[in-house]
């Protein structure tokens, strides 16, 4: 089967079996084209919660599928490719986080959504890159243990100087590998382009940006901006998606290394297999699901 034939078969099976495909924005174009919902991990979980579909196929990584299952336990949730994990989500375990919490007993523990369901059971509130400042500013506590991304944590802390932050030295290996020298070179080559970067990038990179925000925030900014050229400092799939959606503008990758190999594991064949009932179904023990849901519920309450 070629790409078009696979897409047509996926669309047929989705309709027949009342399946919705959730595609993270970092997925390949041919997968985004057959998705029912596209966006960041939290937005996809919210879309799933409001959907009438009987089952969901997550074209993303494992923690994203877990988040959908936590919020929609009555639905079947499949991970399109079983090997698709998130190195950041796997950097911390229960024992290490317990030790960090013991070191900072007065701090509220804020978990980036890029964490496992198990790790969320020990956290007080969950945050996303777009909602972190709003949520953590609203908390009455003055001390915050922020895990696991130190670059995002430091960026958030710079926006809330009245609070004290403690960090775990983890992060996204894709965003963190971008250097100041690469950003300077990109701006030199494209002097008329605005630099839009994700807060998971290093501080010396975000400091040079014209806009710092989540993946969805970067896309919205580029679409609404009157500028004609942009350097995109997040996964390079966004360059392709924006070029399709804004053909009158020009988009350039900040670095050739901004590629998430885990996101790229998912293929149309994987999605087709899931539509046929052959994929991995996500299961979470109910005590873990309920404990993990608490910090997500608090995020929804404070962050909208």
C-alpha cells in the first residue's frame, strides 16, 4: 500500500470502529493529515476527554497516552508505537523524587506534564509549558520543587521572582542540545527572521529569542505575526507544518538536530495496525490512576 491508500484505509476503519487519532504536533505530515485532533500533549488529552469516540490512538509518546487514559479511564487508549518513550519523562523515578521531596519539605512539587503516571502520584500539581507561570503564580506556597526540566523551570522562575524554586537537573535532550552559537549563526544568516523558541531550550538561547513559548504558542505566534520570516526553535516538524499552513511566509529550523527520534518512530503502518486492533492498549492500575489524576485535576482547576 502507498501513503494515500493507507490513509484512506485508516479513515475507513476510524469511522467503522469509532476511533479517534490523536497526533502530537511533532508527528510527520502524513500522520497529522489523518488525525482527528492535533496539538500538544495536554490539549490532546482534553480533546479526548470531550470526544464521543470509543477508542483513541495516540501518535506521540507513552506519557501522552497515559495522560489520556488517566483523564478518560472508560475509553480504550492505544499507543501507536510501543517503543515511543520520552527520555525526559523517564529521567526521574519514585525513589529519587521521594528523596528530593524530603530535602525540601516546605515546597510544593510541580510536575511537568512530561512525566510518567507513576511519578505524578507523588506530585501536587501538574503544569505545561504554556500554563506553568499562571498556575505556579496562583499557588499560595512560596517554595516550589520543579521537576524534571531545569531549563523550563528556570524560565518559569524568572517570571515569578517572588517565589523560591528548587530544580532537578533533567530536561529534554533535543531542545537542550541547541547552543548559543547555533542561535547566533541562525540570526546572522536570517537577519529579518524572528527567533521563536521553546522554553525547554537553554537560557542562553531563550534570552536571544523574540518569542518564547510552547509548541502551540510558537505556531499561533507565527500565524498571527505580520513578520514574513521565522527561525523555529523547536522540533523541526513544526517548520514543515507551518510552511503548509502559512505558504506566504518562510520558516527555517534553528538547528538540524532538533529532531525527536521517539516522535519519529510512529508510522502510518503503526496507525493502521492500531485501527485493526493490533496496537498496545494502555492500562493503568486504578490506585495509580487516581493518585496521578489529582495533580492533573489541580492543573485543570488553576490553569483552565
